[in-house]
């Protein structure tokens, strides 16, 4: 599965055009994209598993596993992406059944999650307490 254009744009913005591995500055033309968990090991082409990489680091990494730090980083993005997807559903429900304050609260949480999804160092950004709030709306949906 190849990496979609929208995914490339998102990770380019998130990684600020720098190689995830060595930090060197790249251009859109010179960058490559890399699967942190290799495709050969079940890695997906979703944005949380894709990073901007220079050609050399991409070649050197090959099919090797990410380091613990690299894995922690992408799993943080994964959690934020998944929470945001759940939040989109909760927002749809809240628009029908919730108060304006609740909708506003969910929008605020979505912004916080966007902050993590687009953070070069997501571990530095605290996760918002999304689960508690989501439970309220997912129970409404049943
Ligand atoms: Zn590099």
C-alpha cells in the first residue's frame, strides 16, 4: 500500500520538513517517506506510522524495527488519531443531543488532539481527558 498525498502533506507539516531520524532539513522534492514499523512487519500507511526521511536514513533503516523512543513517538500519534476519530463521532452525536457547551467542549478537545497529531515531539504534549467525555456520548448512541 503506497502512502497517500494527504498523508504525505500531513506528515510533512508535522515533521516540519525534517528527517525523523537525523533531523536534516529536506525539500518536498528531496524527501522520502518511511514506514517506522516496516510494511514487511505489518506497518500500515496511516499518518502515525509514516515519517519524513532523508534518502540515506531511509536506506539505512530498511526493514529494521524502530527504537523504543521512535515507537513511543508514533504510538502517541496513533492514540491521538484514534481518539480524534472517536471524537468526530461524539461531535456528530453531541450536535444532535448535546448542549452547545458540550459541543464546544468537544471542539476544544479536538483542537488539543490536533496539537498532538501535528506535534514533532508528541510526548511533550499531555493527552486531553477525552475518554471520560467520549463515554458520555457513546452511551447516548446505543
Ligand atoms: Zn536522515
